[in-house]
C-alpha cells in the first residue's frame, strides 16, 4: 500500500480481515502514522524498495510529491503482475461542470488544460499502460474529515450552496479498492482486472447546502455550527452527478453508506477509527 493515510490504512486492515495469513506493507514518506498502522497489523516502512508484490495499491495524494506520475510509475515497478494493481485517482478529471450526469465513460479534461488534472491523467496513463487499474474517487469523508468539517470551520463559505458534490465514505472507498485487488467480481478474468477504469461514489449526489443540512439535523457532538454560502449562483460551474453502474456490476460491489444522509442521520455518524 503506497500511502499510509486513512484510505490506505483502512484498505490494509480490510485486506487482513479477508486474508488473515497475508502480509500488508504500508509505504510512507514519513513515520508519522507508523504506530497506528502497526496497530492495524500493517508493516510500515519509509521509502521505495526493489521488492515485488502480487497486489499493489497507490493511494497517496499528489500533494507533497515533486514527481507524482513518476511515483506512480515506481509503484507499478513494485508489482509482479500476478495479482492486481490499483491507482486511486479523482473524479475531478471528468470534464462535466453543468450539473449533468457523468459515469465511468464520461469525457475527461484535455491534457494541458489544467495542471491539477494533468498530474492525475499522466499517472493514470502510466497505470493503464502497464495493465493496472484506475479508481476515480469522488469526495471522501468520514465523521470528522471531509468538506463538511472545512465548511464548519469557515462558517461563511465563498461558494454557491447549490453546487452538486459527490461523496463516498472512506470505508466504502477502501472496500471498493479491496474488491479490485481481490479480483473476485463478475467482471474479473481468472481473478484479474487489467487496464480498467472504475468510479467510487455513493448513491446520491448532493448540494453543499443539503449536505450541511443533513449534518445539522444529525446534531452530532463536535459538528455543531451554522454554515452560510455567500455566492448567489454557480457562475457556470454547477458540479456533476456521478454514477457508477459499470463499477458495481464488474465488482459485485455496493457502498455500505448509500448517502451522506444515511451516514450522518441513519448510522449516527459512527465510524471505525
């Protein structure tokens, strides 16, 4: 597992639950999360190695990397090709901003149009060319991490409240990646996925205002406060409504938390960490 944050750590623990005799190695840039990784049964280390692994996932973010596409390419070199490789990208590469529908096959931003998407698309290209798989994730959240906590800290947010955001709980993002690595879904061939693009999202796109209303109704400790969105309209940037029917069919997967409403109001915001 390249990346020892919330997603990588949860994925490692899920893999060990399903494969108790397995060894999960977590590669990080620092030792900051090593104690928590060891508590989950993950063997942490700093920096790359020449060792090869049957299954590899790269889920570190671009921030802090001077050569992100190169980092992903080096992760691919650690894969021996017998299992599955996963690179977690972002649904932000899709060029849909009019509030319309978008799925796995939606149009992507052209190379050269944005430095932010260029970094991801080049890393995706390295992955797919080697037979690895790309998982494009939407906005990740758990009880105390995500856009909602940023908005609560700000109070007044210089965004349009009607902007459509797509979400997935960290636990569901981890279980989706684990499904690709396991290669056990209906779309796998002999336990393998090769050069596939998957999307991780829940069942319901939601506006910023509706997301914050759900959290307010839940009344959870530590998530109190009012948020106001100060922009009067989306000025042509309305977001998109992601769906992932192909991903679910190929993997035989579905999210545990089907919406931000269901997590914060139904599950009462209970988390695994």
